[in-house]
C-alpha cells in the first residue's frame, strides 16, 4: 500500500509539473477575464455531463492497468499502478471535476501552483483507496459508494463551486 500511495502522489505531482509551462503560457497570453470565461464554460459542460444533461462525456483514457503490473512482488508494480492512477491518464475518471482542476490551473490559478494542484489530485485518490481498503471488503464498499454516489458528488460539486468562486473572486481583485 505504501508504494501505491507514493505512486498516486508522484503521478499527481508529475501531472502538475507538466502543466507548469502550458499554464504559464496560457496566463501570459490570455487576459484573466478570458480564463474565467473558459473556466465558467467548462464548469457548465462538466456539470451537465455529471448530471447526465448532456449526451456525452469529456474524453478519458478508460483502460484498466494490466494485471501483470499489479502482481510484481518488489513493490514496483504498485508504484507504477499508483503513478498511472495518480496522473489520471490511464484510469477511469468517475466525475468531470478533475477537468475543472486542470482548467483552473491553466487559466486562473497562479501557474506556479500547478504541482500543488497535481499533488492534491493524487492525495484525493489516496483517500478513496484508503477508504475502500479500510472497509475490509472492496466489493461491499463499491456497492455502498454506488448507492451514495449522488449525494457524494453533490458535496464534491458544492465544495468545488465554492473553491472556484473564491478563485474567480481573487483573480479579479
């Protein structure tokens, strides 16, 4: 579990580091108002997708990590699996909220905060994994999560909207 968690955090941080240059360029070229409009538009699309009001999903690389990676006994498989899951690039994305994190880093949040945002994404994934493992039965946890998905998503969206409102407010000050 330690290697997996390290992989999640490293994967998220790597994604954040890779966003540094595009974020710096986007923020240098576009006025903050343009970034806020882009973020607002993506927020509406993401919310529409999550509420199933729009007939599509934003793109994701919905492939499972191969099982031969998981069974490596030296911890490298868990580290690799965690890294790939931490980047968000090789696993299913159950909500569109990560797209808003990327968009906020690209357009509004100070570009130098991109690695911290990536680290936060990786940390968020560790919370989900820890809660599933601590439950003692992952299948039961999956069923319980599925049954509570709507209110959980509502809380996550509410927190995200508050955060986006604070980001927007600070960007225009």
